[in-house]
């Protein structure tokens, strides 16, 4: 009688183990399917967001380029980041006062660079090829219309540059 009970028990155990294995496999499949679905959804969201922000970036860039002043206008010093040599427009700039001259940066790092790196406070006049101080220069847009600026030693060299073919300098004139 004892033998019979133990045989019954072992048979029942085998059946319970088989059911448990099947249940475990079903749970594994469900977990794997859910993981695949969530990963796919995550990739879809990332793809959607990247295409969406890309379009906004183009809009922002177009608005920036449309906000540039006319090429013939000189630009106020406080509208420039003198480290990046780029037109900032109405975006606020930070001032750096050195030796009774004022320079402008677009952020804290730019102001530190202006304080510590003398070469950033100077530019080359594209017409005369002379080194000039950005704090006292006349500033105009680069004709490439990319938001970059050029520094000139005087209003006259700025005007001459606007009316000369690109690349022509005063030193090349007869």
C-alpha cells in the first residue's frame, strides 16, 4: 500500500512539473513578446522625435537667416559674439571690459576666452589685411549670409569692401 501511494505521488509530481514547465515557457514567450513590442515602440518614438526636431531646427535656422540685417548695414558691437564672430541679434550678450574697451561674448565661456586669449580680441580687416581690435572695428555681415561677421578698420574700408569684387584688397590695387 505504501508503494502504491508513492507511485501515485510521483506520477502526480511529474504531471505538475510538466504543467509548470509549459506555464513557464508561455510566460517566457509573453515576456519576450512584450519586450519586443516595447523596444519597437521606443524606437518609433525616437524616430518620430528626431524627425520632428529636425524640422524645427530648419525653421529656427530660416528665421535666424531672415532676421539678419542688410549687408550694407554696420552692426552694433553688442549684437555680436566676438569669440564665434557671429551675429546674435536680440539674443543678449555678455560684456567684457578690458583696458577701457568693451568686448562681447555669447556665454560665460566666451567671456572667459575673451579675458584670457588676446588673439580673440583682434581680427584681420578683409580689405586691408591689417590686424584690428574688435572693440573699435566697424562690423558688417559676411556676404555668405551665414550669420558670420567681418571686422573693418574704418567705415571707408567697409564701404570699399561692399563695392569691390571678393578677394580684392587695397594692397592689390594699382
